[in-house]
C-alpha cells in the first residue's frame, strides 16, 4: 500500500502564536473570558432572586412604592431618581464609546475628554446608589405597621412635622420643662425623627408620651398626618392582603404608635427585618445591587488609572489605545448588567 506524503505548510500559513487565530489580541480575549464568567455570576444571582420571588406566597414589594423619593424633595416621586441614575449610566456608556473611537483615530485629547465624562458619570451613579441604600436602610417616615388584627400594612400619606418633645419626667440629660426642638442646641428635624422612629419601633411611645434614650419622658408635639392610606401586605384576622384602607387609617396608625408595644412599627431594612416586604427581598437587594455597585466603583478606578496613562502619553507612545477599548468592554458590561438589575428590582 502506497504511503502518503505529509503536506508541508509554510510558516506564513501556520499560526505561530504571535497573533490570535480570531484576529483579537490576547488581552481582549481574556477580558471576554472574564466578562462571560461574570455574566454567569450575575445570571445565577438574578435567577435565584426570581425563583425566591416566584416561590413567595405573600405580597412582594413594588418598585414605585419602595423607591419614591428624591434628594432634598422627599417622597412622592416613584422611580424618578433611579431612572435618572440609569440614564446617567447609559450616557456614560456612550461617552466610553466615543473615547474608544477617539483612540482608534489616535486622538489623545478626545480620549481624555470622553474618559473624564465617563468617570464623572460613574461617580454620579455610585454616589446615587449610596443614597438609595441610605434611603432603603432608614425607610419611610411612616414605616410598616402591624394593625390590631395582626395584619401588616404599609402607609401612604403626608407625615406631619415633629415640632418638639416637651419633657414631663426628668432623665439623665433632660429636666422637667425642657423642650427639645429643631434648631435649638444643634438638634435637627432628622434627630427628632430618629428618636421618634426608634421609640415607636421599641414600644417607647404610649398615649402621646415618648420615653427618650436617657430615660426622660416627654410629650410629643406633632402636626397631624394627612391623606393617610393603609395598604395591607400580609393578611391578619380581619384584613386580607391587598386591602386599601382610607377611612379610619389615621386612627389605626396612631393606635399602633401609641400602643407601647415593641415591634408593631418597622422602619427601613437590614438583614434581619424589612419594612418593604419579606426579609429575602432586602437580602437580595443588598447583595445584588452592592455587587453591581462594587463593579461600577472598580470600573471608575480602572478608568482613572487608564486616563492617567493616556494623559502621560503611554498609550500614544505604544501606537494604539487598546487599553481604553478593553476597559470600555468592562464598562459596557457593567451598564448592561444594570439594565437587568433595574428591570428585576424596580420595574417587574
């Protein structure tokens, strides 16, 4: 049987390892590998969140009820701020594209300009997410209330301003007759609100009298709450989940506040309790949005490092701006992931 001569291939045809067989540099290929693995991580977290939500039989939090505040303007603006955050992040992705395009043209000044814009957008998003976390942790002014029949309800309405606490029983720091009010001795309205919510949650308010942290007791002077509505989130003996209570809502809320019973008011969210819904919701929110926020913050730091190299002429001396393109891939990935996180947590 005749032998077959092996075909010789010259060195120009063979892949010698110096160039990627996919016409992609080693660095960009490794970035794609990292992004795929990271996408699987986020995918697993979102699937777990979706499964938990689907398996939960109670009322799951609604985005426009939970995230309805704006900095300095208070409540009543459902999803406005998170929509602004999302818009800024998408715009930063556009400025990143323009930085990469400028790099292809070897336009150093253009790269610097658009990367600075991207970094500003990233800082705005991270700062806004920190504010959202703060709002989520501290909760609404009303909190979630346990009604007399055992049902749990969230509250809509206008919270009356706390005017002062007038001390009726002395404690370690306050004497009878002292009036604790905003603007006096460095006390702010936020301080009064913090004391009021803490006392309500711990059952330290009874018939309009609050027990402060130093043991003193004070009469609460507060404007009336207005336009109140209770929305039942967990059924009790009388009210079913989803019931909207308007008539008598103020009296039912005041009964819980002045009952002197701990645990009837829950403010904000942490890993143990959650004003907005089940405990798992808060846990997933902190983990997934925190994980994404860490990615955005890391992206901002990477962009700053690359920007400093661009300013120093490192990229121009190499004859290409591939590092800008690689960090751009990461930035676009972070933006894309946020679209899914935004959809799952805020819209659906």
